[in-house]
């Protein structure tokens, strides 16, 4: 095997390994630990840039709403549309925050909590 072929083979193997590791990290930070949380939305917006993100802000945390291919969740636009600033929601989230890759907990469902009227 020639030197150029060896270098090309090593590069290809390294690239495949990096992609597998990135896939595992991405899966972990978007899909792990699904659970319900209660949040009061302070603001929401679309963060333009690479890979436009739909962000929802609460007092303590920032969440994203995005389609999750591996579980067949493609209703992110509907979930984002029904959330309003100033209201409290019970949200079904998965994933965790990884600032270096701009990963946020993902909101998969939101149910408005009605304030009790006296």
C-alpha cells in the first residue's frame, strides 16, 4: 500500500470515528432523560444563524424546540406556536444543556397551566 493510500485510509477511519462520537454525543444531549417540568415562559424567539433555533426562555433556563428524528417527533412548529410569553406550562423535555455545542433541553410537548381564579 502506498503512503498516500495509507494516509487516506487513516483519515477516513478517523473521520468515521469522529462522526460516530459526535452522533453519540448529539443523541445523548437531545434524547436522554425525558421528563416533565413546570416553567413560566418569559420570552421566546427564533435564533437565526447556523441551524435556526426556536428558543423558549424561562427565569432559570433556556430551552429549544426542534424536530427529533430518532423518535419521530416532527411537531416542533406546532409546539412552538402554542407557547406564549407570560404563561406557565407543564413541558415535556428531553436532553440536557451543552453550552460548547449550543445544545439545550428540547421541549417536546407543552400544556398550559391555568391559574386558579379566586
